[in-house]
C-alpha cells in the first residue's frame, strides 16, 4: 500500500477523491448529507485560501484507491488545530488502510505544529456509538468524543403554515432583510458582529477550538469563495425602530443538487424571546420554495441540549436521522 498526496486540480484525482467519499456516505449513512460534485469541484479549483490550507491523501493498493483523507489547517486562527476527514472504502476495511492514512496525517500535524486533531463522525439512529467502526477506530488511535449534535432533516416541500401566526409578533417590530452571495455594504459591520457572536455562542462541548472573529476581509473572502460552488440564502432581522440587527439565518445550496444545508441561525441575546429564529427560518424557507423547488430536503445539526434551537427545528418538522460526534485527540 502506498499513501500519496494528491492534487485535486488534476481532473482524474478530483473525480476519484469524490467517488470514494460518495461510496462511503452511501454505504455508512444512506440518509446522510452529501455535497454535489459541482460544489466540490468549484471549491477545490479556487486559488489558495488565505484562511485554510487543505492537504489531501489517498491510499493506493495495486493502482486502486481504497481510502482518502483530508487534513484542513486553519492559518489565521486555531493554529494548533487539524481538521481531519478520513474514509476507507467498505471492501478494504480492517486491513490497516485507515491506520496507514492516519500515520501520514500525524506527520502532517507534526510538520505544521498542530497539537489537536479533530474528526467528525456520524452514527445512524439505532446504532450504538461504541459499536460503530469510526468510534472503534478513533478509540484505537486515542480520540475521544467531546461534542455531539443531532443530525436533523426536514423533507420538502414542508407545510409550515402553522408557524406564520406564531412569528407574526416579530414581524411588527422587525423587518426581514434578504440577500444571497454578498451582504449589502450597509449591513457588513452588524453582520460581522453577529457572525462573531455566533462563533462564541454555538455550543461546542469540550472541543479545543477558539471562536473566530469576523471582520470585513474574512467575510468577503468567505463569500466570494463560497459562491463558486454554493448558492447562499441569508435572512437578517432588522429592528424597525433603530435599525439594529437582532439575528440572522443562513442556508447553503450546493450547486447542481437537490439538498439544502441549514447553516447558522442566531438571535442576538437582547433580542431573544420574540420567535425571531422562527421568522428568519420561515423567510429563508420561502426563498427555497419560490426559487429552488427542486430541493427535496434541508439538513441541519443541533446540539441535543440546545433547547431553543431543538424546539424551533421540531416546530418546522425536522426529525433526527443520525448523531454527529466530534472526536478529538490532543498530543
Ligand atoms: C473508521 C474507518 C476509517 C476505519 O478504517 P480501516 O481501514 O478499516 O481501519 P484499520 O484497518 O486501519 O483499523 C485500525 C484499527 O482500528 C480499529 N477498528 C477499525 N474498525 C473497526 C471495527 N469495525 N471494529 C473494531 N475495531 C475497529 C481496530 O483496532 C483496528 O486495528 P486492528 O484491525 O489491528 O484490530 C472506516 O471504517 C471508515 O471509513 N468508516 C466510515 C467513515 C468514518 O467513520 N470515518 C471517521 C473515522 S474517525
């Protein structure tokens, strides 16, 4: 077996990398989240990201790719961290492929002074965490589960008419501002403040990560990179009295696909308790209904004890399909 570093700007390597990822998702988590080839390709074909560097590996046996890994290294924040994804094709498991890939991951971590590595792992409903291959593999390599989230899915089209009355109160005090790829200039400062608040507020359990501070440069860099492969939909609530932003919610639609990813939803602390979260999510859902009728489900992840968000999601009809574990190892 050989572990090679691959260049996803090479067409064949890019396709093979994506094929391995797809095979593993369909095998391990049939109802799982998947990006589209188009969103993956557009993301990786961009110039280097000043905020994050990614190294991609493949394990090759007799010319065939049997597993892949990606090591993401934040460059301007969290410089102690390595974000790892590692998958092995089902037919090649328990033959040391995962271990060999991880040995190279460890070398990359050491070369770049990374002392914490973390990996996301999904366990389907009804399967005990301890019995899943990822958990066993992780434990063998010294990882422990430090944070969990429910993976929730809402099938579309969804009937949410019962929520419109509940959020009507918010509508009289706030107006909903919508945008897509680019936040309007006049909202940038408040949007950056909310994104920073989100990074601080979102529950992350025992994960060894520092909250990112958003400034205009980070926001604009992220927006222009994201728009290549994804269609973003952002709703923000602006208080009519004084123009102060009270919260936002973001969806991301992989280009060329039929799924939607629900990303951040935040209501700023002093604006909580007015069903603003519901009003924001209704606004983004309405854009999907109107402009993207081909989308058949929304996927999101929420911490089990985040009662406000769990309640909002349940009101919309989201149901749990899997449990996400953040596994972490510190050297
Ligand atoms: C988890 C995964 C990467 C393991 O890959 P692999 O190539 O089968 O792993 P290895 O053969 O190198 O196994 C290394 C050790 O992990 C442990 N292990 C791995 N899979 C196991 C399983 N199904 N049951 C029990 N122990 C397991 C064993 O200790 C094994 O050593 P051993 O075979 O000498 O006993 C693979 O099952 C996979 O791709 N799963 C889906 C994606 C995933 O969960 N990725 C996140 C990993 S944290």
